[in-house]
């Protein structure tokens, strides 16, 4: 089971999001081995349905760097990105995407529309899946189990 320090930080962001009542997903943007931004889901906090962890982290990273794209940066996220986030990752020119658990119901990378495989996608990151997938899936499972109880 592969993991690394950046995915560990993404998992921490996911747990923190869950503690705030947000769907527990976390994302981290790394450039040249340095964390530029990290965020969990913030849709409830911001009343912004686009504030998924990936988009929130990309916004923070762009603000921190004072630029609109993140060429050469890598993004770590605990769950397979949805179609919106897959597109945002493409538009930001992210170099590598590392994600944890697959999301057959809502994902847009290896599930659903497979955004990066479409002719309308003009930049596709290298995609690495399955990193810390067991932990990432467990955080989500526990969160939704708690909602049902
Ligand atoms: Zn998303």
C-alpha cells in the first residue's frame, strides 16, 4: 500500500473537513517538493457548490503564486476528482494528479466521462491512482455511516 507525506496531508485535510461537517475530501498542491496549498471541501462553509477540495486548493495555490495556472505542480486528492474538478485540474495545467479512492458514482477521471480521454481536453495530467485508497475510502465510509446513524 503506497502512501507519501503529501497524501498524508490530504488525508488530514479530509478528516478536518469531515469534522466541520463537510464531505471529507482533502487536496494538496505541491510545486518543486513544497506544499503550496491544501484544503478540504468547503462547500458548506462558503455556500459555494464549486468549493470542492481540489478547486479550493487550486484557488489558494494560484493566489499564493500570483498566477492563473500551476504549470509543473502536482495535485494530491483523497478521492477521484469529479468532472468539474478534473476540468479545473486540466485548465490549471497540473502536471501530475495523484488520487486515493476511486469514485465510480461521481468520478470523472477513470469513471464517468473520463474527461482526460476526450478530444475536448487540451491538457491531461499524468494520473496515478490508488495511493492511500484504503484510508481515503474509510474516512468517507465512516462519515456517511455517521450521517445515517
Ligand atoms: Zn469535484
